[in-house]
């Protein structure tokens, strides 16, 4: 996704939807891993999905601005925060 050609970028809505899907998957597989900590295959998948999530969030911030309130970049953009 790190392409400077804007025609190859997903739309703002599409990318945000993907971020939300990946976030849900991270939460879901994290809950599974709480009860199945020795499942190496699921743990590997968790790390793959988390990397994809981080990349999507980074791309969104680069192309459209911060998308998560709890990122340091988003906090800096809040009105009234010094």
C-alpha cells in the first residue's frame, strides 16, 4: 500500500473499513489465544494480522490523516491540547 500513486490507493472509507476488520480480528484471535496459548499457528497468524493492521493504520495516517485517537499523531491534532 505504500504507493505514492493516488490511483492505486484504496478510498478513505475502504481503508478505514479494513482497519476496523483487522482490529476485530486481532481482538478475536487474542481472546482465542487467552485460552489456547500453545496454538503456535494461531499466534503466527495473530502476528501477521497485527503487522497488516499496523501497515494499514500507517498508510491511512500518511494519506488521510490520523485515524486513531490514541496514536501520538492524533493527540497532537486535538484542538486545545498544548
